C-alpha cells in the first residue's frame, strides 16, 4: 500500500496472487482511508476490470480518463470521498 496522506493519491494497492479474494484488499483500502480520510484518488488501467469493480464496490467513482505516459494504456482516474 502506498498512499500520500497530503494529496490523497493512492499510488499502489497490491495483493499477492495467492492472497486475492481473502479480504486483504479491503483491509488495505481501510488503511488507506485511515491515512487519508477526506479523499482518495487513483489511476487504474481501463482493461483491469477486476480492480475497477473492486473500487466501484468500495465507493469510488470514475472522474476522468487519460493515457498512462509510460505504457500508453488508457486509464481511468477514480475518486472516493466520504459521504
């Protein structure tokens, strides 16, 4: 987990393949929200359906589109703010 508490940017949330589907991502996201309780933003590859579904289920919304400057892949900007 890599999050910048000043900006709310969630740079990385990674779960080992063998631990996926066991709630680890939810635990890490809860920690990210603890570190940045007013908002979180992230970029996710548009072809990463599993991650997009997880973030949407967790209250994130797509707020923009862009292209990854390194890979050229299309990406979404997603944001979460508490209700």
